[in-house]
C-alpha cells in the first residue's frame, strides 16, 4: 500500500523567490511525511540560497539550464526515486489533508496512473481556476476544456464537482503521476518548452491505456499566469503551436481533416485578435503555424512511433457547442 512518505512533491522554480516565500510554507505544513523538492531551473535570483537557508528540510535539485517546464521537470525527475510524483507549480496554496484522498485513490484503483485535484482560483477562491478546474477534456480538433471552465466561462464552485471520475488530461499546475509511468512515457516532450505539455503527456498515456482521474475531495488554490500571463503573446504562440503538435502526434484518425480544420479556426481566432486591435496575438498565431510547418518532419516521425487509441473526445466540437449552441458549462 502506498503511503504519503512514498510521494515526492516537486516544485519547479525559475526566479520565483517571492512565490516560494509565499506558498512553500503551506506545502510544508500540509504535506507532512511527503518528500519536498524544489527543482531550480538555473535561476539568476537568490531562490536557491533562500530555500537552503529558510527551508532546510526541502531537497534542492539544480538544473544547469532553464529548459522550461518540460525539460526542467525531465531533468529534475531523473534525481527523484519516490514511486509517486506530484508536479506542483510554485504559485499554489495547498490545503489541509490535500494528499490523503490522492493516495487513497492510487491505492483503490491500481489502473489510475495520473491524478488531478480540484483547482480553485487563489484570487477568487469561490470559483474554479482556468488551468485545470475540475479536470480536463478535449474535442476531436484538439481544443482543451475543463469541467468548471470552458473557454473564458468559469464556474463557481458549488460542490458540483466533488466527485472522483475519469478525465482525459490533468493540469500541469498540480499533476500526480506514478514515477514508473512517467518514465514509461519518456517524460514530457521537451520541444514544447511550456504550455500543453501535460495534455500531450496525458494523451500519450491514454494511448497506452493508462488512466487519468480527477479527485474532487482534494483542493488546491492556484494563482495562475505567474510565469506567462494571458496578456503575453508568447503564451498564445506556445498554446497554438503546441496544440497542433499534440493533435498531429496523437489523434487516431482523419488527421489531415482535423489539422486543416483546426488551422482554419486558428485563422478565425487571429482575425478576432486583429479586430480587437491586438496584432501581436495575430502574429503569434502565424508564428505558431510557421513553427508547426518547420517541425512537420519530426512530428510525422513521432506520429509513426506512438500508439493510437480511439475514443479520446466527448464532444465533436467544443467551439460549436460554446459559441453557436451557447452551451457554457460542462
């Protein structure tokens, strides 16, 4: 039987001294018996010295370069041997007894490989948080959405998602995964740098018959946007590019139709940004498509090597459901 002492909570940090000072105490307070790591992504502030001085029980891993979320975790987790991993953002406040339901679910269902808790908004604690909410899903064109958050519509938490159920993807803000599964999947795709690498990981896990689960009896609060805010065109670039990467690599069939349809809708989004007088975001989408074409040979090679599995989506088009049929909640 797995216990909390079998869990490594690994916090990736890059120049995040202020976040560590604010949120690391809650992690230490409510994660008794778990092994806490701070994996530093070659920070040039004094994060490492700060953690070493003020949190001596925390184990430090120092990466030699800032490889973003994907490579940062891949490099750091080579040094972690605990059978369970929790990849935790540095801008998260955890709550009392947040770990017990997670460990219980891993013990109850041995087919569960990945788990996400309920993620609420630190700045508005009565509502779900954008990045994960109550568990992630995806439509046939690769658009991600969540229970509790579809596009920009965010629900109030009224205990409507206090359940345990299978989901398609777990948020990288707080992702629990069996160490052996992470290694079997060869970790994150490092070409992503940041954003959507957790969806790619979960999709590859799904295609290898691993199960991802949401546990609504465990709650955390996420600030969100602490590394890249939604107002940053680089985030738009990474999201649009990495979404195309993921769709091409892992979808089971009709891949040309799905990619062309998705790129057409990306164009619509680009014109919407233009009409909103946000040309930098339009150029971010164009840059994302250019990068997709540039990486096409590598992505096609990955597609050949990866297993495929049908039944990954619950709705044909979340865009149609949300914008045309006006369905705003899960």
